[in-house]
């Protein structure tokens, strides 16, 4: 699979390239919002995964063509399409992992929070359907603002009596992908070896790269730290501005999401060496949701890499304190929406 060659956490990479281990395609994955800018390339990348037996694509429009097109790729996953709320339930039956990139993206000048009003309703109704049809599935939320959408999803699942905090994830992988790329470029390192944890949330200053924890260990000047942090925090806006009204990151996002899907499926498949940064229910700080590196196992989040938050640099400590009120406000806004 092409995904096999993608840069990922070093230990995870070791475990997937173990020779002689044949992995059967056994998992059923659904993409909700599959005909969109992220949904299409993401579905293609998931179709290439050797771990996927069934790929269900759902959107409110244009799904048929995407399904016809993708179904001609001679990889194991069987692709099926579902359109409109009346078909959504069928698209979710028996699904192990649901990825949600449904919703509107940013245009220049917009913050992720400007998307709240439209995307909150979309995510709420989609997660209700997940609760009704595949309550044990892992849920990956891509729709923005992720900082609020995950709390909304959690409230919906709680109301339905099926909330498992170990299986609900906000996808922040693109922040890690960007951090790895920008640091490797700046420091002349081999891309595949660089690993920078990114914690907090997924919007502006809530995106906190921990450059002091970069692997392989490297020295940064204060100026480099400030510039890299700013670029990682605003990488999304860099793309929004370059696309000039045609949307936000879709290809790099699809790549990042496919990496997180592949990591999740490997964990579900019993791989005991899978770590990813993601935005989940958390006790690492006083905030109820927080992004950090977690260990993934068969049942979802199996542990938190607590040492990532120890021995932070003064710059990172300050960044952490600064992001807390903003992240808290986004969490509260999501919870209030779900309970209104
Ligand atoms: P897009 O507009 O190209 O695609 C969105 C798709 O969602 C469309 O096909 C649309 O028909 C579909 N959709 C709308 N309402 C729906 C519903 N009720 N049920 C199912 N499908 C529905 O947008 P794009 O570029 O794919 O972005 C999607 C979301 O991902 C945006 O909210 C964007 O902000 C977010 N995003 C998140 C990132 C992250 O790092 N977590 C990075 C980049 C984007």
C-alpha cells in the first residue's frame, strides 16, 4: 500500500513493516461527507488500505460518481454509496470506524469558529445516526471547529447512552504533519525521521507544538521557535489564503486523516505499538478535552503519553496557559449547543 511509505511515528513505522505478516482486510469504514474536498481524496487513500474490507461513502450530494470511480481500483475494499438522510443508517450498519469531514470549510478572513453555526448542526445529526446504527464504532471528527465539535459529539452520544470517551477523536493529525514537515525543512532533517508532538486543540493559538520534544532532538533559537510555532498554528490559514476562496486544506488533510485511520485500524487489529496525537476527553489538564499523544489499542485510547507535558520550555508553558481560556470557551460553546 502507498500508505506504508508515509512518514509516521517511528515506532509505528517499525511495526507495520514487519516482514512476513500478512494482514487481512477486515474492517468496515464509513466516510460521512465523502464527496467533498477532503472526502474524495480521503476515500481514495482509505480504498488503498489493506486493512479495509468495506468502504461506505455517504454525502448529501454527488456520492454516486465518487463510488463508481473508486470502485474500479483493484484493491480489496468494496465501495458502496449512500445519499441523503434516509440512506444514512444503512451506510453505518456494522461499521468499525466513522470519519466525519462533512461541513463547510473556511474562506479567506474566516476563523474556524465562524463555521460553528452550520457545522454544529451537521455533526450533531450525523453523530446521532452513528449512535443509532453503529454505537461501538470509533469516530474521527474532522469538521471544524474541532475544538467544539468533539464536545458536541460527546454530548449527543451521552444522551443516547452510548458514549465511550476512548473511541471519540478530534483529528489533529494535520497539525503534527505540518509540524514535522516545517521542522524538517528548517533543520535540514530527513522528513521521515522527524516527530513533533502537538497538543492543546485545533485552532490558532490552541495548536501548541512542543518543539522541545522534537525527535530527533534538535536545538532551536528563540526566533526559530517563535516562527515555527506561528507557522504551524497558521498553516491552515496559509492554505486558505493560497486557495483564495476555493476552500481550505483538502489534500494534506486527506493524507493526515488517512494516516490516523490507518493507525486506528492497526490498533484495532491488535498492534500494540501505535501512538498518535489527537483531541480527546482528557485528564491531563483541567480542561475536559485536550489534544495530546495517546496510545491506541483495540478498545481505543489506552493511555496518555503524560511525559509530553513534563519539562515544558518556558515558551511552551506560557503557550499552554494562554490557550486554556480559548479552548475552554470553545468546549463550553459546544456543550451549550448540544444541550440547548
Ligand atoms: P467541502 O465543502 O469540500 O466538503 C464538505 C462535504 O460535506 C460536501 O461534499 C457536502 O455535500 C458534505 N455535507 C454537507 N452537509 C452534510 C451532511 N449533513 N451530511 C453529509 N455530508 C454533508 O469541505 P472540505 O474542504 O472537505 O472540508 C470539510 C470540513 O473539514 C470543514 O469543516 C473544514 O473546516 C474541515 N477541515 C478540518 C481540518 C482538520 O485538521 N481537522 C483541516 C481542513 C478542513
